[in-house]
C-alpha cells in the first residue's frame, strides 16, 4: 500500500518504481513501542544511511552565582538541544525479523532506498558555478555571454540564480495534488554553488569628435572607445576570492561591441586557464584533438602544447601552485565541434606530443621571410682582342 510516513521531519514515499531513479539496498534495524513505529524508525535509518543526515544542534550555558558559608560560588548549567532531519524515498522493504515484548518491538528490514537521478550529465564530478548579473552599463551582455561560454566548456555545472520566480512556480506545481507522486521526487534536488562569478563594468564609453583641416577645410571624424571591467571568482562556502582581475581595453575605431566581445573572451580564458586548462585527449601523427569546442574556440587560432613536470608547492602555505610546464610545440585549430576541437601541429616534433598534456592560447608563429633569389648577370661582351702572349691588342 502506498502512503506517506511523517516521522522525525522525514517524508518517506513508498513507490513501485520511478523514472530517473537508482535503488540502493540497505539492511537496518528499528526499535519502537509498536511494530509500526519500529518499522518507521528502521525506514528513517535506511534513508539516513543513503542520503545523509542534517543535524542542527545548539548549546546554552547558564552561569549562576550564589553565596555559601559567606563565600561566592559559581555554578554552570549547560543545556543542549539537538535535532536530526533526513529526507528521501523508499521503493520497497522486506521484513527479515520481528520481535515484540513488554519493552517494545525490534524489527530488521531489507530496504530499497530510491535516489533521484537528474537527466543528462551528472553534476557530481563538476564544480558548480553561477554567473551573477554584472553591474554597470552592458552588464547583462557580459553575464549572458559568459554563461554561454562556461556552459559550452562543459567543465562546470552552470547553475541559474536569476529565474527564481519561474522555479518557485514550477515547485508549487510539483507540490500540488495534481502532480503524480513520482514527480514529487524532483523536489529537494537544488544544488549549492562552489563558485560564483561577479563583476562590474566600471567604464564603457565611446567619445566622438571632429577636426577641420585648416588648409583644405576638410572635416575628419574620429571615435575612440574605452572599456574597463573588474571581476572576481568567489568560493561560496568560504567567501574566499579565488581569482580577481581588471580588464582594460581601448579601440580607435569606436567599436565598443568589439571591445565587449574581447573582454568576455579574456575573462573566460583567464579563469579557465587557472582552473581548467585545455588538454590533449588524442594524438594521431600531426592531428591532435583537445577536450573543448563550441563557441569557446575558433578555427585558425593557435595554442602552445606544454608537457607537465613536477608539482610545485609554496613553501609558506603548503599550497600546490601547479606543475612545471615546458613548451614542446604549437598547434593550429582546424575544426571545431560542439564538444571537442581538431588541430594540426605547426611547430615542434609530433613524437613529443602526448595525451594529457595541456594547451594554452598562443600567438601565430612568426613568418619567416622568403629567401631572396640570387640573380647571375651574363658576362659582359668583350670588344677587345688578346694577343697570343696574353697582351691586349689595342
């Protein structure tokens, strides 16, 4: 029989099956005044073992002063208040043993606990990041474009923190009586952030002016755009700033949108190079495949391939700073796919490029000047004659 059990702040749901769910078997023991309470406590323990426990505790200390035999004494009274909560679902259970006496009941159960499995790629192996709305002029453009790039990089589980109203409306639908019990399993799956990207556009302007040439009367028009953006990557649990930088750009053609596009790509590239640098995932001769694609890469761009050496540790903090990197070649992107990119080696030896090496943006290799062609002039025609002895006949 399907029913709800409410005990110790735990909603348990008995279902015959649910899409997008995994079953975890658990063997537990429960105690209670009656057999039903013993079963409920056992089911609660099973869910706790699979999904964990949320423990809230508080402690209140009261200090009292009183006189005894003319001397003042201090008495301390400590009161603790604890509460445990668990949340989950039970697909089915089997009674293994049951024993009741005057002291209560003891049951042993084999329980199949359900865990909701989100659709698509699991976020468990990826760090969770949200791009918060940038402040200042054109801030919405920065947030939108950066969110697209981080999502397409597939390195982060990008979470939304703007559409809260739409989410709450959907949650109300899940909680309504019209929603099937299997759909209610979707509740309680909201992910917490590891990082959030925040920023402020401090300057985004274009100045236009005209100048008249005195001698000709010709009027020349000029424009100059300037952009300055400050951004931070903050670790949410500790509120520690993991990376901070300011991007300042200018252009004499008045193309502010072009500067915004450059700044967006610079912010994305710098943050990714520090957290998730690109890596080589396949090498076949001069053809190399790297683990990123989409809008984050462009055909024709160049990257340097680095081999990794020993780990480098800060002697003061003990923090791992990275690994020693040695440049071994340069590649050029030829084809960009949604999730990967193909490249060819343009500098270096192909035998040194290996799977797992990292790649970082680079400039195009300098072109070597074409060798000059040597021209040989024909010998001049001599108008003089030589004598038999080698002298010249005048």
